[in-house]
């Protein structure tokens, strides 16, 4: 069965994940991270994408990204993937694929989930026990969003800009978001939506996306307990 095209709406943020093949490392030296960032920045500029949050882990990446056009993200990922594999294979004298199939992506309900998803992305190194605070990790957008460190990959979303009237106020309010843990339900929703390719948001958001794209944005409801009296009555 052919794969369905991903959900894409120009101007609507997406959470994108790309993993290394068999969970193998895709970054080994600092130069690898720098090279990937360079390719990513060039591809976003060329194909029209804005990155609001990101993290480069040792064997996978997360992006919170908004496309200008329907094919912007796919072109960015294709460009970066191809160029970086050539660099990585040449550098480490290897051959073959580097990536675990297609990248995974989900549409994000901006109002309800964008900042939560940004926190989820930037807290990856903490959850992986690599650092005790997201500001200690070099290869993410946290320092740009929370402290104003220059990062040519990061383009603040309007929801981030609404956190305060001044840059320092926005940064302070953004840091304050990290004082509250992301609850288990939200973590599960983000992970499930991204892995399965469903939309991430409330029912109203999903309904609107379904009308616009004329496709389901969530799994079908379960039929219920097949052993129950009510289920047997419905079945006749």
C-alpha cells in the first residue's frame, strides 16, 4: 500500500523527527553538528522554512518548523539529508544510508501546543540524562530562546514574541516555562502524534484540519468492549 502524503499546511508549524539508521550515531565530533547546522540553515533559507526550536541529539534530531509552501519541509529535509550523508560517509570512510527511513512529522496546534512542543524538544538532553539543565547543552535552540544567544537557525514564532514586550521580558517568561514539568499526558500526546503522523491539538483543531485537507487527522475511535452487552446490541 502506498504511503499517504504527510499533512502539510503552509504557515502551520510542524514537529519533525529524523533518526539515524538502527539508532546509530549521526553526530560524532563537534564538526559534525556544525556541518549539519550549516546545511540546515542554507536549506531553510533556500526553500522557505522557519525553525523555532530544535535539538541535535547524537542519533536523531527534532525540529519545530514552519513551512512557507506545501513542499518546503520535504525539500529542506531532502537537501540536508543528501548533503550531510555525503559529508558523513566521506569523513568516516563509510558507505550506505545514514537515516532510518522517512522523517516523521505532525501538524501542531499553535495556540495550545507550540510552546509545549518547544519545551519538549529542548528538554531532550535532560530526559536523556546528558545534562541537568537545557542551557548546558550546546546543540539546541534553548540558549537562543531563553538567553538571547545568537543562533542563525532560530526564527522566533509570533507566539514566542507575544511572551513579552521586550526581548529580555520574552526570554525571562520563556525560561519560566521550564520551571513547570510537562505532564505525562502531554508527553504521550506529542510522542504518539509524531510517531503516527497524526495532528497534535484539540478536537477543534483536528476538525478544522480534516475539513481543510479532506483527510483524517486522528485514529478511528475504538469499537468498545466487544464482550459488553451494549456492543452486542449495536452489532445486532
